[in-house]
């Protein structure tokens, strides 16, 4: 009987689904909302919407290609969303807060270089795809990834 109870418990544990489905919204600190909106629309091609459901209806909502919302909020205290860790690329590494996915990493890289902000070279990580890091005008650091199955050779 103990074996049967153990098997039942294992099946129950396997059947449990995560309680969180996906990341729905992301919030980024910026120093000047209007300047940040203009930059994200021009160089990242994001769509801007105003939504009267937001508490202040400030209009800092951008829509990514998959429909996910990215909120830009003027911050009074945080310079950016980066943090320092020893757990990624060595000691005291300034870590990015988000990795974006793209289907055209070459075009995105060129657009960001044109913006004048810090853009690292594209790196081919083989089975992990193409990637590069960049900073927005407020210093928010991001990683960009392109699925190797959708990628073009460098």
C-alpha cells in the first residue's frame, strides 16, 4: 500500500502546473518619459498606446511585436533597472534586466548603432542563437536574442 500511495503522490506532483503563466508587463525607469517614448518608437519600432485604464493615464505604454506591454515610468530614485551580480559573466557584472527576442537581429543592431547609444557587437552562440547587449539613453541595459532557427548568418 505504501508503494501505491507513493506512486499516487508522484503523479499528483507531476500534474501540478505552475501558478504563474507568463510575464505580462514589464516596467522600466526612465528620466524623461517623452524622450524615452520617442527613442523606443524610433529605434526599436515599438508601438505607443494610451490607455485610460492606467492609474494616471500618462501614456507610457509601448507594445512589443507579440502584444506584450512595456511600461516606461519616470523614476524619482532609480537610475536604471540594472543590477550588479557575480553570478553571470564574472565578478561585479552589471546585469541586464530583460532579454528581448527579435527576428531580424542585423536590422535591430544597425538601428541601435544609428541611435548613438552603447551597442555591443553581435555574438554567435551557436545553438543558443545570435545575441548582443545594448543600453537605452537612460542606461537600462538589455540583451537581444535571435532564435538560431530564424537567424541569418553573420
